[in-house]
């Protein structure tokens, strides 16, 4: 599914509240069935189900899931 770009911005913003290193959204691509979001300081790999939750109802993403995303952030 093609998601509006604001979905990626919002998800990156939510992760950056937990991990300041995340930075700001630059772009996204699909690789190996996952979405790779490039930020100003690295990248985050996100499963399609997580994007769907962010799109339909961001409240479906638990604080624990956000923490996992933010801590899995790859610098560089």
C-alpha cells in the first residue's frame, strides 16, 4: 500500500521522543518486505503491520512497540 508521507514523519517523530538520535524523516524505501525509513542521522526498519497501525489508528502502537523501534534505530 502507498501511504501518505505524513505517516512516516509522524512515526519518526514519535520515535525521536524516545531516542533523540533518530533525527528527522528524509525518505523511505521497501526492502525485504520491510520499510526502511531514512532519517537525518540513520535508519529505522519497520514492518508493514506497524505502518498500517500508524495509518489506521496510531494509538494501536503501544509504548513498548515504539520503544523497540526507537532502540533498534541504526545510526549512519
